[in-house]
């Protein structure tokens, strides 16, 4: 899901531009408007993944059993804290760090799927 958000424009141009424009737009609309985690939303993601594979991207969206950030963090391990931004709806695992040795983002990045600013969070 994070891959889709980060690369939406190039995927739309490269993949949907070939012969799949109407299918791509319908599936993307399902993902954009569906409630994260709902059956329709998951079917839309699966469809986009299949379409990308059919168009020649072997890894598709890189989907696996985890479709969001829930499986990435273990409650038993202490994690270092960093400032960053996360998906505004909690629908994907995209994380943009706010500060670091080579990073200084002055404002929130935008979610490409919903055109919403990402939520700031201490991770």
C-alpha cells in the first residue's frame, strides 16, 4: 500500500497508460473511496496488484498478509523514537521521517491516494 501511495503518478503513467486505463481507474477508485480494511478495499488492492503484474511489474504492489502498519511493530521490543508522518487514515505502512542526518522536511507530505496531508507522529 505504501508503494502505491509513493509511486502513484508513475504507476498510473507507466502501467495504466498501456492498455489498462479503465481497469486501473476503477480499481484505484475502489481503493480511494473504500474503507481501509473492508472487503471492497482489499479486493481493489488485490486487483491493482494483479494488474501491475500483468503489465510487467513482477512484484506488483509487493502485497503480503500485512496491508497496514500493524504487523511492523512488535510490542515486546523497545524502539527508538523518531518524528515522522504516517498515513492519514492508518491504511498503509508508509512512513516519512521528519528529521534525520540527511532529512529535513518542513511540512507534511501528501497522501497520493486521498490527497490528504499525512499525520505527524512520534514513532
